[in-house]
C-alpha cells in the first residue's frame, strides 16, 4: 500500500517518515508533501490509499485537499492531524468520514494505531470490491451465454440485464464473435488473458462499442459487441483487427463474425450465424476471420480414390500417389458444407491404405506405435484445418515411398518379432522367452538371429523402442507422464524416469517442456 504525509512542518513530516516502521504496517511507499497543493499533485501521480494530513496548511488546507481527493478516489482513507481544537475542522473531518483524528503534539503510537485501522479498512473495501466484481463478472458471463439461446433463456437474460443496469435498449445493435483458440483455454496464462480482455474492452469503448464475453467449453471465447451508435459499422473493422492482434498473443485461432442484429432478444441469431461461419473454418487458413456468407454448393458425389491409391502404391509411383492426394484434397475442399468430422472420416480410410501398404511390405514406420489405429486417428483428429490434414497425408505418402525405395524390407522372422514387440510393449513382463515362443524359435537362436540381422540385442531393441515411443507420447500433452510410463511398459514411474534420462539426457518432464516450448 501507499501513504502520503502532508504537513507544512518539516520536522513533523520527516519525523513521522523516519520513526514509524511502515513496512510492518504493510505500507510499501511513503510520499511527503509540504502543503495541500503539493499533496494533491502527489495523490494524482501515485494514488496512495492512505492520507495522513495536517488540517491547517498554506495554499490549500487539509480539509480542502481531502475533499478534492475523495472526489477523485472515494475509497481513500483520510487521517487528520491538528494542534487546534477547532470545532469547524472537526465537523468537516467527520463529514468527510475521516478514518481517524490525531491531535498534536503527535503521539507516534496513536499514529501507528490509526494507520493500522486504515489498512484494515482498505483491506475490507478491497475484499468487498473484489466480491462485487466477481459477482458482476459471473452475471455478465451468464448473460453472454443466455443471449446465445432463444426461448426461456431470454427471460433470464433480461432479468440479469436489469440487475446489471446495462445501457441496452430496443435500438441497441448486437454482433457476436466467436474466437476459437487452438490451444485449450485452460492451458493459456489466465492472468495474461484476463488483462488482454480488459485492454480489448477498453479499446472497443474508444470506438463506441461495449462488450459482453464468456467462455464456452475449453476452446471458445464468445464476445458480443453492442452499441446504440448511429454509425454502428464505423470502427467495427478496427475492433476486429484489434481482436486478431489480441488472440494472436495466445497462439493460433479462428475468429467467426456473426451478422448484425437489432435488440438483445435477437442476439442469438448473430451467434448462430457466427457458429455457422466457424464450421467452415476447417476449410480455411488458421488465424483468419470467418464471416457469414451464402451457403456454398455441395458436391453430392465424391469419387472414392482408394482403388487408385492402392494401384499407384503397388506400382511404386510416388508422383501419381501425390496426385491422388491432391485430387482428394481438391474434391473435399469443394465440399465446403461438409463437417470437419466427415472429412476426417474420409481421410482416415486413405491413411489406413498407407498403413496396410507398410504391413504388406513388412515395413515398420517410425510412427507405428502400439494401438496404431488409435494413433492414426489421434493424428487426424488433432488437425484444425483441411490443409494441415492434407500436408500430413502427403508426408505419410513420402515416408512410405522413402521406405519402399530404400528397400528397408525386413527378414520375415525379424519383422514378426518386431511386430510382436510393438504390440506388447506395454507389458512390463515382456521377455525373450515370450518373443522366441511367438516366433517358434529357441531363445538362444532368436537372440543370435536378431543380433545378426539388426546389430542390436533383443533387450536393447525393446528399451530403445520404449524410449522412442515415450518421446512420441510426451509430445502429446493429453497424456500424463504416469500414463506414458505405464503405456511403454514401466509400472514404476521413478524407474521409467531414470531410464529415460539415461537414454535422452533429460527427465520426461524436461523433455516434454522442451518439445512443447
């Protein structure tokens, strides 16, 4: 907290400053003024919460200074000091609700007690203000959510609007924006996001717009712009540009802008149109603004390119395989009224074509981890745009053909052994005996054959495979380190961490932090 000492007697000012243990009273900064004029200047510059002021001072007395301060900062606590038993001054002090009145000559213990009382009073005010602010924000957030719905929610919205006394009338225009963050909101820096929204609200007000906002699930921020301004559209685009800059501070995003409507009871129509625009975000670049538009023509028939893809893979024609990928991308891009989930389902079928080709050619890809189908779908489901999905598909095609061209064909027995290890890697008890029985070999021959073919012992390969799998899983924030430890075959998390650090030079937590950063 901050405190101002205003007194025209230097001995009193300096004496108080030097003799009272301010830090013990939770006072971090103390300012000194020699009269009311100077005191008022310091208050405007530093906004101290507590004023310890003499009553009689030249140029501007303490009462006049206090009146002006309370006009500007009504929560300021005033403590008066005076050597005069002047009833008029006392009356003025009472009227100003001064927290205390200390008579001169100054008793430092009395001053200390008065300041302690002022500190307690300020803390009470802050708690009260904080509670009021939280209630206001909670109601404001509920209002922002209610007005996205029709029906009974409208009655709730109108009731909250009256409680908040918002300047919303029948002629108030509304436009809803939906910001979709690619990073879950729960993982964003909360205080930074809160401050950014406060600054954005201030910037919008400069353009004569107020906002209501609320979070929806862990990805969406709803922002309702409203204004009675005659030139509603004037400055709105600038607000959207500022919103883009604000959202960009927190990673990739989409911003969907709904249509303008008149009246709070029609705000849900603006929200619906913004939601419809957001659905088309999958077909656009990240970090763009999506707007309501005419529905695009739907190409009802999509050609199944699976037979063609199988054919070009069999003939080992990389160029034509990539052309097939381009054809799939273009045909889906033209169907812009399809849902993202439908598009991902279609791509999943093509990804499985590549996976099957790996199996047919006895090639284990780097991404061929346990529960491979789920892993493929996991990679697909995380894609935020069609372009991203297409790029991953093309990379998978290149990886397949690289493996085919390099002739990385396994000895059939070694392939079966590696496939068995891959599928059973989460089994902590996986042993050479299990592997040899699966391959119908004696344990000694299985070990010798594997070492001759790969240059590694079976146990070396199992450990390396576990570490590589752990690296992949650590790059996905959905999995906890405990889950990863279990999934790669370690029931003891400490032993997993030690093994991982020995292999990678970093603990699992350090590796994850490095990769995610």
